[in-house]
C-alpha cells in the first residue's frame, strides 16, 4: 500500500542560454503551509510550549519540562520559535528552537531576567524586555544574540516597566507598554528607541500591544471597563473599541495573517484557554479545551516565509506569564 504524499506540482521550465543551449529545469511547488498558533500551557505548575493549527486541530507538545518555558514567538519564516525559559541556573533567558521543538539554543546569558522575545518582520532582530539594569526596559539584539542595544531608558515613577513589544510591519517602529506616566499605557517609538509617544492616554491599565499585519491597527488588552478585555485602536491611537465585552479576563491578543481575526487568552469558561474572534467582535470560537491552563498565543504567517540565501537566513509575549502572575 502506497503512503499518501503531500500534493506536489512539478513545473518544467525551459531556459535558453546565450550560447543557444536549452536547459530543462524542474521546480517542485508544494501545497501552502497551514497557519499555526503557538502558545504557553501550564500543567502541574510546569510551563511548556504547544503548537496547533489555527483551527485548534493537530495539537503538538514542543516542550514539557523540567524547564519553565513560555512566551513563544514565531520567526517570520515559520521555521523557528523564540521563547523565554527558566533553566537549571534559575535565570530567565531568551532561547530559540526549531518549529518542531528541536535544536534549542540559548541567546542571552545575564544574571537578571530577560523576557518576552518578539521577532522583527525581516527576521534579523529580536526585541525583548530585560531587568538587567534593575528596571524593565526594551532591548533589541540580532537573531543570533549578538549586537545588544538598549532602546528605552526611562526610570519613570519609582522605576518604570517597559515591556510587551511589537514591531510594526515595516520594522520602522515598535509598540510597547509602559507605566512611565504612572499607569500602564501603549506607546510607540522608532525602532532605534527615539521619539516615544503615548497612544492611549487613559487612566486604566492598557497592555500587550499587537500590531496588525496590514499596519492599520493595534490590539491590546485593558481594564478600562472594569476587567481585562481585548481592544482595537487605529495605529495612531484613534478609535479605540472594546472587542470582547465579557466579564471575565481576556488578555494577550495576536492577529491572524490577514488582519481579520484575533486570537487571545481567556478564562471565561473557568480555565485559561485560547479563543479566536473576528475583528468586528463576531464569530467567537474556543480553540483549546484541555485541563491545562493555556495562554500567550502567537499566530504564524506561512505566506510571509522568505527564501534562504547564502548571505544568511531571514528569520522572523511577555505576555501571558507575566500578565497572569499579577
């Protein structure tokens, strides 16, 4: 009995060279990769990383202890995942691994906590939050861990916390949350750390910005209506609106590749699970229904995968662990 093969289209290309020689070249075009969602799961007080298709099917365990792994973030090509982890030395550092959980390697080596990695869209850099200067600031490094730069330097009121960064689609700006003005707000700054600007200016707590792939909107969660809900606003801070309108806790938004859906974490059914909703607030779906407590989703975009050239590989949340530990 023959095994099933993935659909493959064989293209035959005739190429005529200058000397008149004709080459026959075959090109294999495979079926498009599926969108996937990676997330953190907690079972028996152990944090691990899971991945599933965007419809909630084909759940796979990538890490499952004894380390405490969380905050996964896809590389743009979908081949690697950055994440935060407590390992044997009990320090929280940034790691990356292949998309199947193999080949785990450590990028940061600092006695203080490094958290919440997020890839730039060109795959060359990773932004993250660090306590290495004794208050949380935003840093960026190359995807191999080199060329570390500090982007924020604002001690704020009693020591500000800058965290939960998100790159704009063109990698020219970074959105982040900060309590530098006394409460958590959503800010944007240039990718070099200059020109920070408060987008939300609201007395409530606004956190965990996620930039839509089309660049038009930013999702975040806020307690401005009395409990944590998912909100959407224009990328300049205008037109904020409550998307979820539920009395329970909704956090950690992440966009679908077409900017039409948002996956998020919620305890609305009595357990931390991953949900997805249209950007008009309709068609809510629960993607996970496991005994684990699950959150901090990140949605992959297989259409954004870029070829690998000899000059280097183009690579591609603080979110949930820190947010839900408060």
